[in-house]
């Protein structure tokens, strides 16, 4: 299949817990689509993330991630002028992760985000990746740059279950959502399925 005429206005998002394969799939899709791949926390926010996690309380930390999300949206719009964009995390991660870290509800985080919806670039499709806990643990063991947030998935009681449930909740209310199971499937196989969804939408 040729993607030379793939729509320049395509903005796809990959969501899910750390270690599920978002970054790897984003690289595969970016290569196959000649797309821009970016993370919600791009520079300069990426360099401040650990300090924000350690030093800021719930509301200031939300403001930090909201700022990163708004900045990412600006970068998405800029990149879309040149071609497709694939984002590793976006709005749904802010909702799901903030709830798990601070014990507020997903509804409350979504309410805080609501005034900014019109500003945020809207994804064409949001692909929610999920896998079994055993597979996730195995993937994490092979991860070279394990961050504290990644370790917290297994070290903080109930954190993984909360995050998995949060992403399911957010996906259920997301009109752009497609849920993909990743167990036993290679990044290229997942990329084929993502592109098949997009082609079907265009038909």
C-alpha cells in the first residue's frame, strides 16, 4: 500500500500506560507516513517534568501539564502544515495520569481541561494501546531509560490498576477512540492495523 498521498491534515494520538509500546509504534508510524512524531511533554517541559512531579502539589502540577499540552497543540498545528503528525500521549494522558497520581476523579480533571478544548488541536483518531500486566512487566524489564513514573506503576500500590481503569474510562467517552490490544503483536502489525483504520475512515 502506498501512502504518498496520505492526508497532510492527519493527526493521530497513541495513548496508554508507560511501557505499552507507544513510543516504538510512534516511530514506526512516523517512518511509514513520513510524519512528525512528538511527545506531549516536548522541550522545554520535558526537562522540568521530574521537578514538577516531585515538588508541585496537585493543582500546580496540573497547570504544568496543561501548559505542556497547550504547547504540544501549537507544535501539532505547526507540523500539520508539512504532513501527518503522530503524538505519543496527549489530552487523555493528562486526565488518566493526574487522577491516578493525586486521587482526584477523571471527571474533575476533565472539567479543568474543558475550557481549553477549543484551543487544543483535535486528533483524527486516538489509539488506546493496552496489554496484560505480565507482558507489561516484561517490557519494563527491557527498558533502558526507566523513569520514576515507570517504576511507580509497580511500586506504588494499585497505581497500575488505577491507570488501566482510567484509560478505559477516558476511551469510553472519547469519540476518536480505537482500542488496540498489543499482546503478541509486533509494532509493524500494530502499524498495519492503525493504517487500516485510517484507510477505512477515508473510504
